[in-house]
């Protein structure tokens, strides 16, 4: 999505964990210069250094300040592009695996066998995260049971988003090795206790589809199917639909007439809704609505029904969506739009973001808790 939204002209989409695997065939001539960019600085620097650490013979440079810098310099970005890396030969994959393994070994990445991780999955006293850093498409085609799809470049960029427990154990899975070993090398440099599984075979990838998180016990609620909910909303003005999706998803498309509400703002949000005897609660896939239903019922005293399957079920039924910020019961406070996201960003905000990034090194010098070290 990010590359499709904006890219450097002629640039090819190669997510960070894919670089060491894909670049040898994208730029087979060692005299070809390689420029790595991201939206700002972090991923381009990590990607560039990954190629250098892996011993790629080409000259490699990071584009200073990425698409933000390009925009601030008055240059035009491409939009809507779909250029992407290609699959590589077995010999290229094998050579890349050797390079990545060497880097991981230098960084102190640990090894574990598939048979040994079962005990970690049931270990209550120690948190272990199980990640598959390959592309989402590969993950959905087949992955190890219990592993979460987390592309390696993003895992390094925003580790705290998927591994919030400090000091936890992290296990990475990639049958080819490269996409596990390169991110693992960076996690190890950030003092994570990180392991790569070495003995994965294609027959071990028995689980398919998207990752489904474990959920708490489901509370007792009333549900309604799409057909009935649609009928209620069309014919009964005393029925209101409340959408608990993220504001970004709400704007992209929501059930016509539904109201955006934040769970953290329920008390105020309910005051902004029209009077209703019956509330239909929904969210992107329905899970969040399930766990918020009783809270809304207690606040309003209305009959509350959760849309079975959420907005996804509505879309799958072929029903129409409304787009835009049409009915907001809560202010859109659920997500801070970072200055490197999208194309309609205030230049002053972009520059302020870069200034903040440049100051991080000095801040880290004053921080005795991060434990970073570099190869």
C-alpha cells in the first residue's frame, strides 16, 4: 500500500527483509549502483546496511530522507505504481541464504529446531513471539502453526507494535533462511533474545490463510445476520449502526448511515447519537464489536446486537458501502498520521519529523537502557 501510494520514479518495491534475497538478480552487474529508499530514513538505512553486511558487491546508498526528502526538494513522486521484485533462482537463493546466515551468526542469533519450540508455546512464565517474516502472500499459502505474519522489514522498523514485552523471546521462521536471518541479525543487535528455526521443510507449513489472534472468552451477546440488519436499517429509523473500526477503515468504507465511535470515548460518543431503541454494533471483522457490546448496552439501555461477521460479512454479501467521514460520534483520535504517510502532508510537519529523527542518536547517547550494539 505504501509503495502504491507514493514511490521514487523507476523505483522497484522490495521490502527490507527481501533485499538480500532479491537484489542479486535485480542488479546482477556488480558495477550497478543501488539506491535504497523508504518514506523517511529508518528502513532505507537498515536496508542499505543489510546489503553491506551481507557482502553484496554493488555500491549501495540510502536515499537521504526518502520520499519526504524527495518531496521537500520539489521533486514529483510516482503514484499508483506496481513494480515489484521477481522470484529468484535456486542458486541465487542458496547464495543469499549463506550470506544471511553469516550475518546472523556474527550478530549472535541463536538456533532452534522445530521440535524444540513446542515447549515454548506452552511456557506460561516466559513470553515467546513466533513470527513469519516472509511476504504475506507466502504466509497465506502455507506457514508453521501458531506463527504470525510479520514481514521482516516492518518487524525491525516497529518491533514494539508486535512484540511489546521487553525481554521476550522471538522465534523467526523462513524455510529459505534469508528473511529470518537478516531481520534476526538486527533484532539481536537490539538485544532481543532471538532464534531462527533451521530445519523447516515444505511439509511443515501445514497452516494456511491469514493470522488469527487468540481471543479472550466470548461474552454473552445477541447477534444479527447481514440480511436482518440490512432490513432493520432500511425500514426502521429507531435502529442505528455503530462502527468500531479504525477511523481510516471507516473512511474507506462503512455500512451506510453507520456512526464511527471509539471504545475509549463511549460515554461521550453515545451522547452524540440520535435516539434509538435498537443498536447494531459492527467493526471490520466483528471481533471488537463482540467485546464492546455489553459495555454499550450498559451505557444506553438499548437492545444491542452485534453484526455477525462485521463489515466483512456485509461486503461479502454484496451490499453497498458509504465512504468518507460521514457520521462521527467520536473525534478521529485513534491514530496519529505520521508525516511520512501519504502525499497530502504539510512540508513543515515533514521537516519537523526529520529534525526529530536526526536528534535520536544524541538522545540514545543519554539513554543507558537501550542496549543497542552494531556489527
